[in-house]
C-alpha cells in the first residue's frame, strides 16, 4: 500500500516566521537558571499571544541540559510585540545582565526570505553556528530587523520595527572596548 503524502498549504500564511530557540546549561548555577525560567515564560505561550500559531517544547539534549522550543508566528510584527511585553521582556532584560551560567540562542526562518540567528553566551556552537562563522551582534546586527534588513521579510515592514528590549547603547554602555565610546 502506498504511503499517503501530504504537505502544508501555507498560502494563508505569507509572512510566517518559524523560530527555534534554546537555553543550554554551562555551569552548575545554570541548572537553577534553566529551571527558574518558568513557570511564567514557559506558560506564556499557553495564553496564545496574538500571532503565535503553534508552540512545541523541545529537549535538545539531556546532558548538558539544553531545552528549547519551536514556534510558528503569523509574522515578525506579532513576534516582536510579544517579545517586547511581559513576561518575555523582563526575562530578557535579566538574562542580558547575567546569563546565570546558561547560554541562549534563537534562529528564525522567514517565509518571505531570510534567516536570523543570535547566540548569547553559547560556549558550544549550535545550529547555524556549527558551520557558519559568527560575528559580534553590533550596529545593524544588534536586532533581528537589522540582521534581515536586506531580505524581503526584514525590509517590508522596517518602518514598523519595534525598539529593542534593551538598546545597544544601553547594553554596551559600560564596555571599555566599545568603539563608540572612543568617539566622544
């Protein structure tokens, strides 16, 4: 008997964004951080934020612990609105001050074209970083829209881009290696 083959009709989702993300434990302290991420952040997808079409929890590895998710968003605008709201905004601000012995990453794939990737405190490469070189997330590379600005997905709604949760100038304000500080 022949296998029944199906495919997804995505014609109703022209701006679909698929996001893979993960948090990997790097130190013993990181285990407490990983377990402390919830319940608010992990529960937040159950509230069905506007634009989130589906969410799957994923265990990337048990040792070292590396947990994450796959999410399907209607469009980048919806995803950005959610990331700028609580509880995600609070978690992200806290993480950027101190990763707590973990590493965090995301990769986003856009139906209109383009791929975004971000890796914070990831001591072991994952995803695209396993084969593609990585560069510092500075300047236009600091935000998702900046990283995909030359693609259809990033350029179409550039004027509606949300401000980052933490501005680049704020994030690097105390960095003595920041080239912008030497221009003052």
